[in-house]
């Protein structure tokens, strides 16, 4: 955080950033027992608006349910906290990080300790860089695979899952790539370390299904919806690794990564080696939601302030 934001929301109130501390014995630090979201607020002609806040809040509560993490606030309170975290910092656009975690009190794996909840809001450009949105990124297929079904549940967005993401992305960076794509436990394509994966073949979109051990990404869903509006079909289907090598276009989606084209996989060029035409059309439709060129037909935008 450079510089850190002034404020954040923590356990029910806005606090100075430096005051939101926890003890080193908190359960989540030891066992990964946190659930969280990544959400974005965009600057729009109507002021700052949060993208798909309701869906992100729903997913946070679903993740908490999987792990039996008691939520001391309801969905409406979490949505209000997200807005407050943005306004307290006077941000016009922001990356938001609501997080709920097992807190302080005992260290048994089965410990009933109070849940702490925070919402951070800060400025963050696209995950893989602004340049990446236009020119694309170089990725590799990771030597690390994702968790098998019914091990760590991929559809819950829990802190512990990001140990797998760290293995994938750190290996990729060590080898000189921008990001890594993991195969699922079945050896078929799953997702990036923190992004869903799309391939374009003969004018259609292909993406691994949620049964491939991927997070049901909200950007993934937005892209499929916008693609349908553009008359582009999406097929959710298992695909072998080599599909990446003959796809016409490949791109990654995520709240942080937005829609990032992939220009090479394992040093093999994808298509013409930059952003493909369908990827670009989808980016225009997506970013058009925030500059007013794409109509918000699905009520995806929530104003940060009531006015
Ligand atoms: N997969 C993983 C592992 C992620 O961490 C993310 C980012 N939340 C995504 C996919 C994309 O999800 P979303 O579009 O909801 O941000």
C-alpha cells in the first residue's frame, strides 16, 4: 500500500487504517480460515459505482456457509460497509476487499472464536498491468494442479485456497511469466492463479465448467452475459491443455485482472500474439458499462453514495 488508505471498515465501524490490528494468534492466520471477496468500484459519469455488489456479497455469504464461519453482520450491512469504505477514503474508483475470518480466542482447529469482519478499499489498477489490457500477458501452464473436487472447495473463496494460487503464480513469475494457468486434478484446464480462463475458437467462447475446480467468477459470468448480448456463444466445457496452443484467442477474467488478453502460452504465440478481436469487443462491452457506452441492462451498478 503506497500510500496506505486513511480508513477502513472494521467490525462495524470506520477506523483509521493503522488501528485495525489483530493478534498473531488469530485462527485465520494459522489455518487459512477466512472468506473474502474482491470487488471493484468504477468511476462513471454518475459518480463512483460498485460493480455487482449484490453478487459479491452473496458469494461471501456462500463461502462463509461452506466453512461455518458465523457472520455477525447481514448482507445489507456488508454492502453498506463497502460503500462506507469507499466514501471514507474519498475514492472515485477502488478495489474493495471484504473479508471475514475466525479471530482470537483459541488455537484448536475446531475452535469457536468470534468472526472479525473488515472491508478495505484502495486504489488498484488492473492486476496484470494497464499495458496488459492492451498488449496481453505471457502465461505458462503450471506444474502445480488445482485441488481435486471435494478437497478444498473451489467455489468457496477462502483464504486457504490461495496457497494453491501462490504456488501457481510464484512459479510463473520465477520462470519469467506474468501468470500461471493451473490444470485441474483431472489434468484438464481449470483457471489462472486468480482469474478464470477463456479460449476463443472459430468465433465462439469456451471456458472450463465449475466442475473443473474453478471459482464461479463474477467477471466470468459478466463476460458470458455480455458475449450473449453481442451474439457470441459461450460453451462451458472440459478442455485439454493443448487447446491453449491452437485457440485463436485466450484471455483471463477477474475482478482484479478485468479482461486480460493472453498473448503467449508456454512461449507459444496465441493467434497473432496480441489482443484478439473478440477479446477487444468484450473489453469494450465490459468497460463500456463504466463509461456509459454499454447500457447497464442487468442492474449491475450500485452507486456508492445515495445521491
Ligand atoms: N479464480 C480465482 C482463483 C480467483 O481468485 C478469482 C478472483 N476472485 C477469479 C477466478 C475471478 O473471479 P471474479 O471474476 O469473481 O473476481
